[in-house]
C-alpha cells in the first residue's frame, strides 16, 4: 500500500526535475513532466507506478550510501 507521504515525496521529486523531463512508462508510452504530475494527482495506475519507482530508487540510494559508509 502506498502511504500519503510517498505520494507527496514523488510529487516533490518530480516538481524539482527539469521541465523537459520525459519518462517511458511501459505500455503507457512516453510521458512528460506535466502528464506525470497529473497522474500523480489522480492517483491512478500510472501515478502508482511513478511513486513505486521513486520509492524503490530512494531505498536503493539509501542502501548504497550505507554500504559505502556515508
């Protein structure tokens, strides 16, 4: 289950990214920053995928930092 804080975190991360950001989301095609933010606000299937990928990335990043003693 995705927590409210996870949704907010994903939205904040996307907002800080360049305006020309585009991501390929499987069968959904290539989406730009505005479209990704819309899907996050709708909390639909694409939004869920974005949140899950962001949380997975942050967990991996944290693990790597801990592994390298930082």
